[in-house]
C-alpha cells in the first residue's frame, strides 16, 4: 500500500458507500428475511472469538448488561413521557 492508495481510499464517496450498505441490507432482509441478520451477527461473533478466544469475559458481559439496563431505562422514560 502506498500514499496514492491511501489517498484514493480517503477520497471515496463515503455517502455513496453508506447508501450502498443501506441498499444491500434492505435487499438481504427482503430476500432472505431476518435470519440473514442473525447469520451475519453469528459470523461476526465467530470472527471475534477466533481473534480473542476468551471473549466475552465476565467483565465484558457485566459491562454489556449494565449498558442494556441504562438504555432500557432511558427508553422507558421516553415512552412514559410520550404516553402523557
């Protein structure tokens, strides 16, 4: 990889890249259903485990659970304000 490769990469049309990803996932969801998202997530999980065999650690799991609890609490607050 040289400087011109990096410049071409940095100069990509990032809005077009983002739009392409949205279109790609919409097409997969339409043709393959929600199972495709689960398959993709599992493939990513397997990749991380291959790179970090001890993942997730108990600390990772605990931090993840705490994050989910905070998000759930925020969503409950938003929903309760909309109900009034």
